[in-house]
């Protein structure tokens, strides 16, 4: 069975003169695929496995064309020892009609250039660092005290600026800040004023200085946009509370009747029935125009680099189309990422966002590495299905997270998952040990890895508010081994271009040994990643032919520093339990 369609899953323009093509085949041993295409005569390009299901393989090739906008092609498929088979658009016989695909610049899904190279870091501002005690809100608690949903600790924008050297030391180069606009809460998802930085964090000048310093350090900054709902201190809501049906803002929200009541139940629509979060009527042109003003204001006023959008699925898509248009007109390199917890095809294929928070990735990684709910071959299969859902460029703009302000800390999640497995204790040490191969996957996978502040230091904590503890700044409180592991992985990602921009190529899985091998390929370069997620050491042998690498070449493991030579068409190496290797040609 050979299958190809000129649909987005199988055919995507990557640039005016570059086309991605995929072919679906049954899984068979020793099979090879090529795409044959017209470009000043007939040219051929090898196809590499891109994704695997239990019964099928998806092969992929990226071809460069001298004449942009059109390509005619067909496929050649061969199993070793058998006659080749050809796939044409009209017939499977030689001489059949080739597939023809045409595209324009508008058909190319593009993302900001800088996001390909991003290693992202999420900061909850009140809990990161207190750089200016003079702006602390009343009742600020001592740093390190247990967090609640109400208390403040004094973290601010000057604190983030003061810790830029630490962020450089860690290696991250893109920051996402939880909301920073005026609000009565520590989380600031109940906005009082979208056009003012919260005084407990600083002011517009403070934000501008932070952005300038980050840019000078080679970093980008995106803000959290909460456009589905406001707080009850927002000027429009306060006016309706005061004036009822006579307020010019009564149609900015979904009021059932007047006067406005918050108790015992609100008489207006609010987010998750929380009275302090009244839902905006974004379909109202006045509301829409106000929010669009906010969307571009901070890009211009402070030079910020984009938006992370809170619960965007609860707002009409028409708003996001106009939001995207105006944001991109203001700054074509602004990054727009949506908080979508499930399948994001609608938001990405519809070109509303550049990427989404990749909670699907998080769920799969935790279900395998922390909970062992399925074998490692299933992890490979399910990750591949997620990649196939989205435009290929969008896969590089996904925020690949393992934890956030809305989830338990990743180490705590591992502790809880392992505690439920036979023969495991769920201790901190065991959780960190089993986390390591998951971190190797996160830092070598397509997309922008997202680190939640303090995870790299070994911070633990359950769901909100426990996951929002203050950042420990005493080095004696840090897990130095874990921090060094993060730094090594980040440095390798920044050093090896295929880990940032290369296409994914699964190589093999071994369910009995809990081993997973894959490559990131870019032009003639390859980086090979091997994970041993098992509790026993393993001897790994890779077939070099599948990677088109020659005997006698030497490969270095970026994690251990060891060297390995290709001999007899193979690379052989030992791996310790719960470890991995990142091989590149030295």
C-alpha cells in the first residue's frame, strides 16, 4: 500500500522554492523510498522515515527547486530483493501522470525566525526575585514562606533584570512572563488595567529597560495576554457596577439583568463561574478594538516580542484572525502562542497562531517516563501522530513543556507516578533519575523547550498554589547535578544546529529494554539521540546505513564526551540506566 495526496499531511510548501513531500507505506523490512521530481530534468531525493504507526510508515523528503511555486513529481518504492514500484497521480505504471502541486507565498506557513533557536523559560513574576523592595505590596510575606492563592512575595521586573546573568548562565534565550498588568492578585489573571504595568512589578519604563537588557543579552520576551475576561476592578466593569443599565459599557460583558450582583451567585457570565473573572463580550466591536489596541501597544511601547494567549479557545476565532493581522503588521517577527491543552489543528492549520503550548507532548512524556502507561514504541507512535497533525513549521514553534504554573512541578509528578509502580519508592532521588531521559527528549525534540522557573534547580510542589513557590537563590538549596544536566543539554542544543532546526527521523524502539533512538537531520548533518529509559544498563547498536553515514567516521557523545567509530556499518555504545547519548560527528 502506497498513499500520497496533495493535502497538508502529505504536501507542504516550506519556502518559495522548497517543498515537503510525504509518502505512506506499509511497514516492511529493508524498504526504501525516493521522490522523483522535475527540475531542469528529472532529479531524485531520498525519503526518510518521519513517523510510524503499528502498521504504517510515513516517509518524508524536502526538495529544493529552481523554479518556485510548482512541482511535478512521483515516487519510487522498493523492498530489497523485489522489483521497484512507482506511485503516480493517475496510474501506478511507469509513464503514468505525475502529481502536480502549485503554491503561492500565501500558502507557506511561516513562524518567527528566532523561535527556531529558542530555549524558553517561564517566570511567575511575584515568585522569581525581589529586585526592588520599595514597590512591595502591603502584607508582602518573607521569601521562602509557603505560597497561598492570596499572598505576595515581592518579585518584580527589576528582579528579573537582576537575574539576567543567571539566565545566561543557564542558557535560556526566551522568557514568558505570567501577567504583569495592573491587578489585585499575585497571579494577575484578573486584569484591572491592560495599559499599565502593575505598580508592584514596576512601570512601563521598568519593562522597557528589561526588554532592552534582554535584547542586548540575545533574549526575547513574550507577555501573557488575558483577553477572555477581566477583573472586577477593570474600568468598564466598575462603571456598570456603579451605573447599571445606563452604563455605556453594559454590553462589554454578558449581564443577565441589573443591578450587578456578585453574591450569592453572579448575574453575569464569568470564567469557570468565578465572580472575580467576568467574561468580556469580545464580539462587541468596542471591546474588540480596545483589546487590539492592547495587542499592539506593548509591542510598540516596550518592544516586547509577542504574546502567550490565555484560554484563546474561549474567544471567537474571528478576533484572533484580526489580532494576528495587526500584531504581525506591527512586528512581523512577533511570536503568537496559544494556551491550547488538546488537539490544536484548528488553531494552527487555520493560521491563527504560530504555535501552542504543547500539552499533548507533556501528557505523552509523563505518561511514559513517569507513569509507564504504555511501551516506548507507543510513545514514538503517538508523538509522530501529533507531528503529522500540524504544519511542519508550526512543529518548530510549539512550546514543549513538562510543567507550568497550572500543573504540579515535574519532579513531583514523577514522584507521584513512580510511587504507583511496583518496585519504586517515588523518592526525590528516584524521580530525578527517571526524569533525565525525559529531559534529553525535551531538549532534543522539534519545538521550543519550555522550562518552568526553578525546575532546573530541583524545585518540587503540587498543583496551584504549591507549584508557585518562591525561587530559591541560595546555591546550597540547588540540586547542582540536575542544574548542570540542564545546562549541558541546553548548551548542546545551542551548539548543534540540527537539534534546533533539523527534521525528526525515528530510528528504532525496543520495548523490552525501554530504548528509543532517533535522529535530527539538516542538510548533510545528523545528530543521533539514544534514550535508555530502563533501570538496567544497555549495549546499543545502530545501523549506520539507515543514516547514510560511512565506516571510519567518528562520533562524539555530547553528554559523556566519549568517542565512537562506525565499524562494519554499525555504531555500538554502552548506556547506563536512565541515561542517553547525543551523538554528533566530530
